[in-house]
């Protein structure tokens, strides 16, 4: 039972990180119908920006600001940096291909992913970077928390899950309630008709990249708070993020959240009850099963081709 | 109908040049709008030469090419050159196979390298001491190709009803599954039966007509392997060429141009996708056998993502859809990657390519002289200033010197030790400068070009040369993006008008 | 000539899709408060004309002048901000959004939402049915209802010029009449209109002037009352 609770907590943490990544895929796919392969690497860059900001603020052992402010600041730095990166990627690698055959931006995205990953390796090497969250406030993030039975839910986990969900709710409100959010939905349904309403489609697309990349940046920090990061994490995390997006129904926001959680739980439980070695494989098997049985995902509508 | 005819007439009348519009617009299909210039051949004297060359039949080119490659070992005694030539032919084979899937089928296959692995493993299982099957190569090699093709069919199956992106995902996951399984094969099948991350060792070399071909004689690469690879290349090239000219080849083309229309016209779209997949997979698997036979072993680490990107870059750079193009792409990238390994070569490559690129874009004009002169002058000024401020800033030694290296350190600032912030700042600055260059026009562009060139030299000397491994892949990624954005049809790709 | 400057003027427009020359030297004018109909067979370039006016496609040569400003190089959203609006071919409602949200999108450029409420009232009084359906998803509406919403959406922005692409397409005869009534009503309120139609009889009966396009050229133009009598036009479009 204790193991079960422990794994559920792990699944929740992991799942909310995946959900944040998945949202980025969904937002961009919703509007451009483009699988942004570079998204996982934006996430990786986010974890590095967070690390850099942490060092600037004195590091975990001697932070210059209170812990809560430190966490907020490094998350904001990562979000801002990634948002900028997202805009640059869109402008230079995708926008020129807006009307090219479908395969062209996909290949460009592969190139961006590769370029980012190895540029980071070139600049920072492939060593691991540890946020060392354990040293913050004398381990408060790990020792404090509340108990379920005999299991302690550490504060860090609570913070990660809570802030991930807060971000998702903000996104949800942004997309459903605001003028720009509605313009985004209109654009993803029918780009030309949206333009006919006076919506500046280019701006909307940039906005989607800003939102998605910022979420990836936040996810990068959350990920790196619980385990060391390195320049290679982007590939697998990106893969899982878009698996989550596909499971939930790509283009759908609640779908991305649900998909992320499903994936997080699946991974945590396989790791706990079977073996770490097979957890990645399981993720892929779930995905392929989904694609066979319900290719549109949990929340997606079947793809109707325009004839 | 009448409309149709007038349209066609208009088409032949020729069209006025497109007026420049600022940036891409919705509905204004630049791809389409620029199709005229993309399709038009070259004018002038070069155009005449080009037209002449086009009349030479493909098999003549092929023969000439094979003859040149076959003659290489005669000119170059060194095992290194032979080995590089062999690796290049392997890349050519891989590129030909991927071209079937991407260039002809128009499908994004991200599991391609796994099929290469399937072939390599199949051959290893059929020929390694460990399994004691020792099938003759005339059985094991075709068997590996067939297994590869069948696995290709299997992987293609779930993607039957799926649109392009989903196919990419399924194949990417297949790739991951392949990697997971091959890395963990020892724990799946038992350590006595599979090697897992340690791979399969002691695979027999090729044997022809009852005689084993030793991999090397007196430490020098056995040139016979190059000839075997070349023979494979010719067979695959011709076979694919014939396949492309067949009914299936034409159907592939229409599938790629407009999948929906192809489906509506009653083409067996799924079957066509599957055959393209299977063809590509079979070629990859076939290639895998050769490499395994040569190396005498196979390891899961060979089949990683960077290899996939490498082959993609070859196909895209050369021009997806054109066999000659992807072969040229394979040679270019293979040689490039080889040169980037050694600091001396890499430096040479950098300066030569930079100057060539400048000449290519600016021609022999005054602007070229200004840019070159300006960059040189800027370099000497910066160098002497830096040296005057702090001697250690220019005290670094050229990596793997040579005369060019010595000369370069007289011009580029190479500090004896780099502060940790210099690398990211200069690199990110370079990327930003290059991206900005693409936005600028006219004088501003020339003005920014000068410091960008110098910054590039600085980054190359101080950052890239020190880390050849990520440099090679950064360069590949950059080529991939640049080609897609600037010239999606590649060097020799079929220039075609897209249907909107 | 001291005729008043028209609201919209296309001069010497040539539009291409890739290599294909669609509009050829098209000259069209719409005066302030005028109702002009644009006729032509399938693929004659009517929709392309409207898209050129809006800047969704850019002409290779020629100029679009609107309300005294040369808008040829300006963005679609600028033009719409200046007072154009369109009821597109096939309505093109935003299916997964509610009717209300669709109307909001029509007033997208009205940032601060001043008078938004009055605008809704205005649309609802013009189309009572839209009010009933306001929280239904637009994709689930019937064709006729969609047409109402599409018109309502276009009117949300108080256009000076309303472009309509085949408003009668796919509607039952009663509804066709109803939508022409509404067109007239809107026109009488002072909005200039350029109405693309296949149904030439109907279109000319309410229009002030008309243009006929054929394979991308204006082949006929004139007063609606004269066009309706024109022999060639009768043969080509009005049937017997
Ligand atoms: N995006 C596009 N790309 C290429 N050709 C196009 C595009 N849109 C329209 N065309 C072509 O332009 C021509 C004119 O199309 P347009 O839509 O303007 O015709 P139309 O007069 O509105 O016809 P209809 O009455 O059928 O709506 C047609 O031949 C059409 O195939
Ligand atoms: Mg039309």
C-alpha cells in the first residue's frame, strides 16, 4: 500500500510535467498542424536556463533570496527564455515553410531539434547539472509536507503539481475566455476565415509558440528540481510529451492534461512494480495501442478530411 | 473545359515576374508564387552546358561514377581513404533507400535506421559464431534484406489509415522499441543467447565462392569490400530506377503529390505506402549486412538518432526524389563529416567554404572585395587591440596547427584559456547574427556580414575545433534547416509545382 | 469627371495562383452605399476577386483603393479595420465555437468592446433566430441558420462595405428570398455591398449595378436594370 501511494505521488509529479510539455505540442499542432519535434529540446533548454538563473542567484547552498522567491524567479526566467526561443524558431524555421508541403516543416523541425540539442552540448558539455534542491532551506522541500498513511508527500512534489496545474488553468482560461484565446481557437479551426475576421494570423501563431514554449520552460525547471538535467533529456521528454498529447487527442487542452497524467502513472507504476528498464517501452506500447484503437485520442474528434 | 484551355495558353505565354511582397501572406502561396523561378532552367552559357549534360543518359553517368570510385584505391594506397570510401558507399546505399520512402513516397519515416539495424542483426545472427548457423552469404544477405522488408511492412501496417504526421510518430516509436529491445536483448532472451549493449561479436566476414574475404591484410583495409559495396550500390541503384519507372513508381509520385486525390481515384494508397516503406527498409537492411560483415560485430549504439539525421541530411541536401541528388548528398555529407573530425581539416574546410560561399553569393564584385578586405582588417585590428590589452588574450596556440592554423592565430583572437561565459555568449551571438543577416538587405547586410564572419572565425577556432563531435551534428542540423527554408528541393531535387 | 470618389476601386488587377493567371485586368468600382452584384460561372474568379479585395491573396499588379486609401500593400486586418467585412463562401463559421463567440469574432478588431452589447441587440433584432441559438455550437446549426450567423458575424463590425460570396448557396427557395430581403434591408441602412451570385436574376433584381466575370475578365458591366435585359447574359446565366 505504501508503495502504491508513493508511486501515485511519483506518477502525479511526472504526469504534470508531461502534461505541460504536451500542451505545447497541442497548442502548436492545433494551429499549424505541425508536430514541433523541437519542443522537447526547448524543454531541455528551459531546464538549463533555470540552472543558470539558480547559479546567478547564488545557487542552492547560498541563495540570495528566500526559497519561494528563488523558485518563482528561476521558473519565470526559464519561461521567458523559452518563449523567446520559441518565437525565434517559429520565425526562422517554420514561417518560411508555412505553405510548403506538409513534410517540409516536419523535416525542418527535426533539424531544429538536432541543432538545439547539439548546440547545447557544444556550449555546455554533456555533464549533468543538478539543481540540488535538497540544500534549499535545509531540505525543507523534502522533509516538510503532509502524510498519507506512512508516506510523506514532500513539499517539493506538492509545489510542482500545484504550480503545473495552476499554469494549466491559466492557459485554459486564456484560451477560452480572452479575445486572443478565442482568436487562437478560431485560427486553429479555419485559418483563412479567421483572417477574414481581421485576426492577424501571424501574431496568433507566434502567441501559440510563446505560450507553448513558456510552459515547456516551466516544465523544464520542474523536471530538473527533482532529477539532474543534461543536454540529452529533450529527446525522450519530447517523445513522451507528444505521446501524451496524442493519447489525449492532439490539439485538445484537457486531452493533453489527461494524456500527461496517464503517461505519468503508467511510467511510475512500471518503474515501481516491473522495472525501470521497461518503463519507456511501455509508454510506446500504450501509444501504438492508442493509435490503432483510437487514433484521434481521448478528447479528439475523428479527423475529417476536406475533400 | 474551355476555361482549362485558355488557362493552359496563358501558362505558355509566360508570366510576368512576381512583384516582391513583404513576407509571407496567408493564401499567398509563396511556394506556388515562386514556382516559375524554381522551375525555370538556368539561362546563359551555363544553361547551354546544363542542357547538354541533361541529354547524357543516366547509365552513362552511373558507369562513369562507378569507374571513378573503383579507381580510387589505385590512386590512394592508404587504408584510411579506402575505409572512408567504403563508408561513403554505405551512406550512398542508405540514402538511396531513404529516398524511396521520403523522396518518392513522400512519407516521413523516422524509423529508417532501425531497419538498417534489423538487417545488421539478421546477418549477425545468421553468421556469428555464437549461433553457429553460418549460412552462406548468398542466403544470409538476401534473407536479411527480406526480413528488413517484412519488418517494414509490419511497421507500416498500423499506419495504414494514418495521415503523414502519425506515420512519423509510429516509425519514431518503432525506432525506440528497436533501441530498447536491442539494448536489453540480454535480459529478454537470456545472457547466453543475446549480447544486449555488448552486441554480437565474431561475425563471419563475407565469403565469396568459398573463399573468405579478410577484412584487412597487414592492417590495410581490404579493398575487396569497397568493390562489393560498389556492386551492391549498382544493383540497388538500377533496381530502384526501374521500380520508379514502373507503374508503382508513377503511383508513388501521385501519392506524394496529392494523397487525397490519389485515394479518390481509387489507387491502393495504403498498399503503395507500404511498398515504399518496405522497399526502403529492404535497402537499409541490405546495407546493414555489409557493415556487419566488415566490422565483424554489431552493437546497438550504431543505430542511434544522429545516424538517422545524417542520412536525412544527405537526402534533403542532395534533393529528395532524385537518385543522383541523394548520392551526391551522401558523398558531400560523408566527406564533410570526415573533415570535421580533425581540427586541421576542419579549419581548412571552414575558411575555404566561407570564401566560396561569399564568392557564390556576391560574385567577383566590389562588394566581395569590401567584405573580404573589411573582415581581414577588422580581424587585425581586433587582434592587435586584444593583444595590447592583455597578452594572454591572443596567446592561445592553434589547435592542430599547420600553416593555416599559425596564420589564423595571427588574425583570430585565441586566448590561452577561455572564460566560461565566452563560449555561450560568442556562440549565441553568432547564431543571432546569422539569423539577423537573413532579415537584412543591401548595405546593412554587407555591414553586418563583416563582423559576423569574424565572429564565426572566432567561434570556429575557439569553440568548434575543440569539440568536433557536437560540431558535426550542429552543422548537420543547420544544413537541414537551411536547405528546407532556402531550397526545399535540394541541390538536384525535382523542381516541382505544388498543388495547393 | 467630378463623380464622387467610389468607396472601393479595383484598378488593373492581375492575380495569380502560382503559374495560373486568374484575374486579368479587372476593374471594379463600388460607390458609397451602392449595391453591386458580381456574376459569373464557376471558376470565373469571383471568390478570387473578393479575396483580392480583402488582401487574402495579393494581386501581382494593380491597386485596391478603399475609402480614399490605397490599401494594396496593407494587411487584411488593416482593411477590415477600415470597414470591410465578408460573408465568405460556405459561411466558414467556427464550428467548435458557440454562435455568440462567432459573433464576437466578427467584432474582433473592436478591442475594448464598446457598444458590443448594442451590436448584439442589433444583430438579434435582425435575426431573432440567432438569439435563440446563441449558446449552440456553430457547427451544429442548419445551413440556413449558419447563413444568418455568418451575416450577423459580418455585420458586427459596422462595415462600410460588405462583401458576400454566394449568400444563397445551398438554401431552400424560401430562405433565398429571406436572405435577399435581409441584404436589401442592410443595404437600405446605408451599407455598400458587393454581392457575388450565381443566381443572376435574383441578384440583379435588387442590385444597382452589376459586373459579369468570365475566366477572370470583366466581360460585361452596367446598370442592373440594363444587364437584366442583356441578350448574352440571359443566354449564359439566366437560362430560358
Ligand atoms: N488556392 C488556390 N490555388 C490554386 N488555384 C486556385 C486557388 N483558389 C482558387 N483557385 C482557382 O482559381 C479559379 C477561380 O476560382 P474562384 O474560387 O475565384 O472561382 P469562383 O468564380 O468563385 O467559382 P465558384 O462559383 O465555383 O465559387 C479556379 O479555377 C480555381 O480552381
Ligand atoms: Mg466562389
